[in-house]
C-alpha cells in the first residue's frame, strides 16, 4: 500500500478527501480479492446457511451480515463477505464492524476458515517470491513451541500457511 500521506487538492482528487486515501487504496485492493467464480461460491454458501434450519453463530452471521463466519473465539468473529472482504465483529458490540487490512490476518482467517470449509481454499492467496518463510514455524505452519508442548489449538503467527506476506515480513 501507499502510505496515508495523501493530501487533498481541490479539483485534483474530488472523489475523496484528506484521510480517505487509505480507504481508497483498500477499496481498490478489495475489489480484486475474489474471482467471479469464488464470489458465486461464497454467495451460495451464505444463501445455504440463511435457508438452513441450523441454529448457530454461523447462521446468525450469514443472516445479520450476509457473510460467512470463518473464525471465532470468545471475543468475536472474523467473517468473509462475498466480495472477499474480511471483517471482524465483536460479540459485545455487534453493530461495530471492522474491516481487516492486515494481509497476515486476512491470510490467517482464510486459511483457518478453509479447514472447516475446504472449498474456500481457492480464496487463500498463494505465496509469492516476495513473501517470507515464517520464522516461528520455519515454513511448516505449526509453531515450534506448540510442537514442543503438543498443543494443536494454538495457531502460528503465519496462520498455518508457513509464510508471511511481504508487507508484514520482518
């Protein structure tokens, strides 16, 4: 991303004003997050959940936010909208939605969500040459600490992918 150093110049950038540069960049990036085929898959999964008789947090997210719940804990949930946006919802303040712009967190959520929904694996970004091997797991996706203490419920910093996106890499 370009930094949030944008300054409004009347007539030059009438589409947005100072402070909106980051949102503008994110919006442009988000539009490219999923293909039409992936979008249709996500929409179908949301529609199936809404129409189901299931009573769960997943259905509540599908109904209330038109999204898929991919990862949750006692604090809230990470969700996937049909256009590929990842956002979080706090259980304490469900009216407050926060869109995730951290590539590492987006990857973590998509990878962990694909464990429960294997058909979503196609939405997970592929490692590029600029991305770095995760120093916490040495590329295995499983933290060496969790291997030592034999606990599989702790997710590595990389989210289980074994690599960290270029913007986040140390």
